[in-house]
């Protein structure tokens, strides 16, 4: 989409307020409902729909009524929000012509108040030329839902972080100035790309010292690897060269760590691209030196920037290496593995034994609690001079007594004391059964709702008592 900043000077505060409301609503909506936009904007005298019509006229928002009446932000509206924020910060004061275009970004000239010319890169992921972002880039990490504006913002943040870190370590990159949303402001590189498909005027056909330039470029690839990073798109389109043949590299959002599983393939591809270009354009023959394979490390930029492929396990190994921890020898690796297996087996056995002991203790506790309950029942019944006989338990004479003996003994007593004794026994038996079962026969608050004024639990206890 063409960036036309003429409409930017005519937009009011209410327009930017409604634009910001649509952006906030897109955090959890693909299409933001019009009612939600009006609620978030919160204009004093209303008029949100009038502002939305004005934004639609300038193509800053898109109207969609397929499922419900809603709006979404376009790339032009996102550009206006980023430019407005950077102008308010004082980063630049004017926007100039377009100086570059790629499969996932556009580059424009901007100028500060004192006349310094800078470059602003606006990321535009989702173009037809590059839609396989989810498989080619790791911006999403663990996320599954996304939109192109959010991916562009992640790409801009990643490129700004890499550019700033590489500039601090002395790499020939543009100076990072500021970043907001999907835009990155950087210093303007005075040079030309080694290869440009869009303009044949600036195509470089010859160099004064092609061998030195070739060695400088290969040295940059190796130096990046020494700092723990791989460019992954190191070719003639992302290399700038000036009149003094000074090389500057650009385009960094796709950089990965040397710990990435495909790091060797990416490194070989970068080197092969440079070899092919210089052999075709400048007829430079080369010989690969396989003898020198000394590993050097000048830093851990992949750790500082959390580059793709750098995991927490790699970070722990680096910290151990820095602290000077002992490294296991090759001969003792098998012993360590076997000892580790034995330790894991011992740990499993210990866990099983502890579980068995815990189960045995639990069974003992249950049995002791049941015995305590039975002893309490016997004590309560002994206080009433009543003899309780357990089931299948032999008496002193060796014969089992039936429960009918209680009825026979009760029949032998006097008729006058039978009624009182039965009532007293029934009460004691209720208390004993309730104590043995861990429940108390408390009257519920809604006992009047039960049939007969008694709960079903009490009725069961009475039936058992009558059987006794």
C-alpha cells in the first residue's frame, strides 16, 4: 500500500483517538464491533461513526459486515499511528520519498528538525510474495492465533534489537535510532546494494578490489558465527557498498543462534550465496580450506538477544562453561550413563517402598480407629450394665451366644422396670452406634420438612435398634 502522508496533517485528535481504539480492540478481535470502538474511544460529544466515515474515506480502516458490523485497521492506518508517535517523540519531523521495497517491508526517507536524513523501515508481512511467515520465521513462538499487523510488530522489535546489539559490538550495520509498532528508524546508509532487481541504474558491474571485498564479506559471516549468530539471509541483496568499497549489512529479523538445529545448513547457504555471486559477477575462483576448523567464541549475542534456536539448556551449559565447571571425558560417558540408570532405578525402588509403607500405615490407622470406636461402644454399654457380644467371637465357655439372649434376659426381669430399661438401652445404643460411625444424630435445620419429623438416617438407626 502506498504511503500518502498528505492526509496525516488533516487528521484531528478525535481521528487518532478512534484509530487507537480500533487498534486496542484488535488485541482480541479480528473485526472490532462498532459499539466496542465507540466505548473505547469515549468521545465526549459522540460522533464516533462520523469519525469512522472519515477514516474509511482515507482507507485507514476497513469495514466488514459479513458477520457483524465491525472495523479493522489497515497497514496505512498502522503507519499513521507509528509515524504520529515518532513525531511526538521528536525522532523526525518530515517524511520523504520511498527509497526501497522488499517482500516484507518498505523503506522511506525521513528528516529531523535540524535537517539530518534518516531511514524508516515499515514492516508489511502478509504480502502475496511472502505469506509463509509461520513456517519460515519464529515470531509466533508458542502462539497459534495471529494477524499480519502483530507479526509485523514482532519483526520490527526483533530487527531493532539485533541492529542495536550488533552496532554496539562494532559490526558494520546502520545505527538504530528508535522503534515503534512495526516501524524501525535507523541511520541512512550512503551506498548501493550489490544487486538490485528493481533498478538497473545502480547495478554494480565492477569493483576496484573485488578480492578484498570478498574477504571482508566472508569475514563478516565468520565473525557473526563467532558471536553466536547466523544471518540466514546473507546475500548480495542485503549488502550495501559505498564509493570507498565499505560494506554494510542490513536486514536482521531472521537471524538465528548457532545452537539452532539447522545452523550448519544456514551458515553453508550464506557462504555459498556469496561464492556464487562473486564467481559469476567478478570471475573470482576460490578454494575451500577444510583444514582450519578451530572453534572460536567472541561472545554470546544469541544468549543476550534470545535468538531462535537458543534454549534454556544451552544457557545452562554456557553458564557452567563460564564458571569453569569440569567437563566429562569421553571414556567416562558410558559409566556416567550406567550410573545414572542405576540411580534412577534405585530412586524408583525407593518411591515404591515409601508408597507401600504409607499404605501400611494408613491401614493401621484405619484399623486402630475402628478398634477405638468399638472400645467406646463397649464402654458406653458397660456403663449401662449391658453385655455386648461381637459377631463370631467365642465366649468364656467357648460357645457363641445369640442376640436372642438379650431378649430372654429382658423377659426374666420385672414387668414394671422393663419399659424404663428398654428406653434407656435404646438411647445408649443410639449414642454408641453414632460414635462408632463417626456421626452424631443432630437434628437438621429443616427437620420439620422430613416425613414424621425425623431424618431418614435416624429411621435406619431405629430399625437396627429394634432388630437388636
